């Protein structure tokens, strides 16, 4: 049995796929399987995967009809044979020591989840910026003992390595048919993890100027952020943990809505953008009536709202009345 299953969902990314796969094959840790999940690509992605499969026995190619990112990740998990799993986006790449350092940390600590820093990489300028994991030290924590950890981390799947049992034992999968699927999944996993450990080093290269940006034209999938916040909150309610972690969930919801609101600055259809802004504010006050008093948001994010989009000013001013 291999130690780690690297799962790579693939859909129409032939331009980036070779570099992504090569970054896996160049790992200093070699005891892994690489599961390439072709999610109905219409470009040459499947052919590229098959070529690599012929060259390296560690590679498995799963070819399936298009079902979206969540469906591809879930399909990869179903055929994974390793105790540890790692999800890599097919248009990004990883540093050579990622697998080795995460496996060593998992073995040393018996943690359920490892979280590490990220390089934000620009192809246009060939520059990298380090995005910290947010927690700032390498100790192991749990949500029960350190609730604020929920508010400190990126919700992305790709800067984490997990025990496969964390998903299977708790019947957690990525929600089908939505954008922002990590928002609907990561905080469930964090709640169930006995230990979460950190590596304060960038091990992932996230490409920021790829094609296919959704912000220039209005895309109704932006509303999925609300559905995924609901998914997260509903899970905590089902587990009887919503009230205990309400402040943290409030902050997570506010930050993710804020990040979505920032995208409305570049949307040409101002009527649709304004409608989305209205929907976000209506939602946050319905789900969290005391949102203006969220301790984490007041400290770290309260003035960010005004910079998200100038048209948010009227809502921002209403919130400020509660702070003063």
C-alpha cells in the first residue's frame, strides 16, 4: 500500500497539465499513487494523462463524464488506496518537498489534517507572493481547544493533506453542483479533526492569472457562496455545535461574502451586481442577526467592506452605527 494518494481533477487544462503532473513526479517522497481524474475534458487532457500513465506505474487514470470539481474529487477518493490523501488542482503545481514534509508531520503527530502556506504565482510577471496559512505557528490544535483556528485558515482543499479516514469515518464528501465547494467542506473536516497541524512554509504554487476568470461577466454561480455557507452552518447545527462556534461561523460567513462582494467591482452589469449585494446583506442578517458585533470581524475586517465595492457604502454606514 502506498502512503499518499494525490488526487488531481482535470477539465480542459491541457496548457497547464504537464507542469502539474511533472511537479508530482519530481517529489522527494516517492511512495505515493497519482490519481488523474479526467472529468469529461474536451481538449487533449485525457491523451496527456494516458501518456504519463504509460511511463509511471504510480499513475492511475480515471476517465469519467463531466460532473464538476466536487464529483471528480469524490470519484478520486473512492479509488484511493492510501491512508493519506492530497488534492491538487490541475492548473497549479507543487513544491518538490510537499509530500515528504506533510507525511513526516502526519507520522510525527498522528494529526488528521496538515495545513501549509502557499505561493501565489503570477505567470505574467513570473513572481511569487507568500500567502500564510494564518495561524502563525507549527503546534497542533483542535477546533474544540482553539475555536479561532476556524477563522485563521484558507478554506481551499489544496493547501492541506488529510487522513482519508477523516472523510470516510464522518461520511463527508464535496457537495455536487456548486462553486465554493471548499467552503462547504473544509470547516466540516476541521470540526471532526482530532488534531490539525501546521507547516509554516509555502509548498503549493497557486496560479492567479489563469484564463477563465468569472468576475468580468456576471455569473449566477456567484450565488453559490450563500448555498455553501448554508451547507456549513447546517452541518454545525446537525452536529449540535452551531451555538458553540457561532462567532467563528459568523466570521467565516462574513469573510467569504466579502470576498464575493469584491468581485462585483468588475462586473459590467451593475443591476445584477447590486442585486447580489442586496442578497448578501439580507442573508447575513437573517442567518446572523448580531453579525455587526462579531468579535473576529470587528477586529480584523470591519473596514474591508467599504473597499469591496463603493456601492456597498449604504450598507457599510448602517453597520457602523452598531459599532459606535
